[in-house]
């Protein structure tokens, strides 16, 4: 390179600059000024991304009819927060896994999404909690129905295939605050027995009661101790108190006192008592009379004290217990248990074989969108299916699905009969469906399935060729009042060498046949084996069960935050609405 073109010392200068180390450049930052003034205030609208899920919450709830919610406000007085805003905030909070009213109030102060949704309004936690546990519990079913109608109108659901299943969600209650129906029944029986024993003791001690009633119990108590109630005991205690503690002093004691005073006066006035021996004799008689009088008073006093002690035991010890057990029975109803912390919850056994207070939640889905939900206080789901379906009928405005798919918990004669009357195709499994499908399972030679029914002669032929004749018809009512009819056939098993294997009794084998149930079961089996049935059975596992998985695991909603059946029902409505909006957002985006 010719450096002469750049001057005489160009080459040396270049080499010197080359040998010098490069100086590090100073770091540069964007302008940061917290006190920077703005010409116009920033808008929260510009801070929310176009496809953010909070916009889906806003759009869906804006299209819902909340007239029933507005009607819960009386009007007048101080202006209330808009119920539409509070509903949006609650649904979005449940979507974001924020369930505490204080945490929701905090988010309204700090989270820009909540600020935008609430229009920069900041209701406190009491307002949020009162709205959730007070107003929503009255109208949640109507609000959820409005959401389902919105989903149907916008083609998110078709209401054709209805997948039903249930799960247990823990209640907001102490796990040690249990009350068991069997214990209550036993404790109440023991208290009734002790009360009856005390009443009988009082009757024996009290002469007046013995004369009036003899050896019989007081008629108010009844013949059986189980008939004893707190009302009867209160009346009887009041009656016995009047007998044991009369308002006036005992007339006999009063008369004795008067005679004593009269004698003393006569003795003082007597002039013929000057002799010592006579005075000593009278003093001796006087002492004996006083002794007898004291003993008589002491006996009456001890008697009253004994009777009063027995009455106190009844009124202060056993009567409050009896009232408590009667109250527990009223709360229990037909349930086996409840929690003292949340009396509407029932103790269920979980997967860890532990008993926890909770609620039985049954939901119905289509494309993993919840169409209906219902909460129950019993573990059994079989007898709650019709109640659940009737609620679906209200939510969808009489628009029932074409097909219903469920597991063996819902397959019963009553449920199949209901679906047939509603013209709904049944794909409900029944108990034993899988066992019938498993090949190679060894069955007992004398299993009921190996007995052949001859409809022409109306007899049953056993595996040994013996005939079983029709014996009687038995009718049975379910808990909901549905009548089942069973035909009983009895065999002549005399002399059969397999009697001990075939029958549990020496009287011979009996077979029960329910023709209606057998018909429904056969129809359900045929439906489940069709290509459509097999597809729906597989889809049920990913349609309804995955919804429970999402709610419990992803949303971390494993326990209710409110107490009481109505409040819990409203809370799960929020959970269901939040889940549906999340599915809509996934479909849209």
C-alpha cells in the first residue's frame, strides 16, 4: 500500500494507532424518567393485547342476559356497583385461579387486565364476597342458562352428544367436625333410655304419682322409649316440678308446728306442773315428739331432694342432649353424615381411603364445554341422574340432546325408562357391562346367565334340566318412588346333588326376573356395541373426564371457598363459566 499519498508520516501514524488498545465504548440506555409528563393520559385499552382472554370474558358476558341479576337490587339509596362489571371480574378471577375475595380486590388495584375489565373501579373485598355469596346464589342457574344459549347460538355447541360424569369436590369444612347418622341414632337411644329410667324412678318415689298412675309409665312418654321427644320431656318436667315443689308449705308439717306451739303455751300456763317428776316426764315426752317431728321433716326433705336431683339430671343434662340429637337428625335427613362447619356437606371417602366433607358434582359436556352441572349431597349418582337431566331441560329451554353417554353409575331401569320417554338414545353403561365383554372369564356353572327362560311355558330351566315354576310377583319402590316389578321363580331342588353349590339355602333355588330391566339392558348393550357406540365410549374419556382434570389440576380448584349448598352451587357456576370461556378463547384464537 502506498502511504505517501496520505503524507510523509502516514505509515508510522497508522502503526502507532494499530498498536494502541481500543477504548471501551460507554453503555447507552433508553430514557427513564418516572416523572415524565404526558400530553394525554394512557388508556388501559391500549395495554390489552387484541387476542387476550380477558377480551373474550368481556365479549361473552356482554352478550349474556343478566336481567335476573339486576332484579335482585331493590333500588334507591346509594349507587351500587354495576352487576355486569362484578360478574366479569369474578369470572375472570376464577379463570386466573384467584378465588379469594381479598386477592381479587388486590388484583383490581394492581393488575391492568382487572383494571380494564372493571373500568378502573375498585370494589372492596366485602362487596365482592357479598355479591358472590349473596346475589349470585339466587340467579346463577339463569345466568348459566344464558351462557349456554349464547354458545348454542354462536355454534360452539350443538347439544347432540351429552357426556355425563361426576366427581367429589371437598367442602370448606373441618375434616374432624363430622356427625354420623348411626352415632346420632345410638346416642339418642341411650339418652331416651336414661330419661325413661329417671322418670320411672320419680314415679316410684313420689307417692302422689304412684297413686295416680300405679305401676304404669306416664302416658305422655308413650310405651316405647323411642317415642320420647324433647317436647314431651319438657312438659313432664314442668308437671313433676309442681308436684315436688308445691307453692304452699306442707299442711301436715304446719299442723304439727301449731300443735307444738300450743302445747308449749299450755305447759307454761299450767299450774299443776310444779312437781319435778311430772315435769321430767313431760320434758321426756316433749323430746320424743320433737324427735319424731324432725325425722318426719328430714324424710320429706330427703324425698324432695332425691326427686329434685333426678329432675335436674333430666332437665339440665339429658334434655339438652336429646334436643341436640333431634336437631342433628333434622339436618341429616336421608344422609349418612354431615360436617358441623358446613352442615350441607357430606363426608365422602376419597382415593386415599380417607373421609372428607364435600359435595358430589355431576356435569354434562359436549366438546369439553360444560352444558349443565348439579350438586348433590349423596355419593350415589344413579338416583340423581333424572334430577340432573331435568335441570338440563330448563337450562336449554326444552332442547334435549339426541344421545346421552355415561358410565355404569348411571345405568338403571329408572334412568333408561326416563331416556326412552324423552326420545333420547341411551349409551349409558350398566353394572357388569365390562365383565360381560371380557372373554375367557370363567363363570359359575350355576350362574343366573346359565339358566334358560321359556317364555311360552313361563318357566325357567336350570343347567341340570330341572324346571323352576313361577312363584309370585314382588314390587319395589326406589328412593325416588319409581316402581320396579320382579317375577320370582322357585325350583324343585329336592334330591339334587348340586343343591349346596347352586343355592345358599336348603329350601331350593329362586330366580328373579325383571323383564323391563332385561329389555333396557339388552338395548343398551346393542347401542354400546355399534360403531357409533364404540366411538362415543372412547370420546367420553376425553370429553367429560378431561374437564374435571382441567378444573382440579390446571385451575387448582379442589376445594370450595364458600359454605352452604346454595353458595357452593353459585361458586361452581363461576368455575363452569370460566372453563367455558377458556374453551371459547382456544377455539377462537
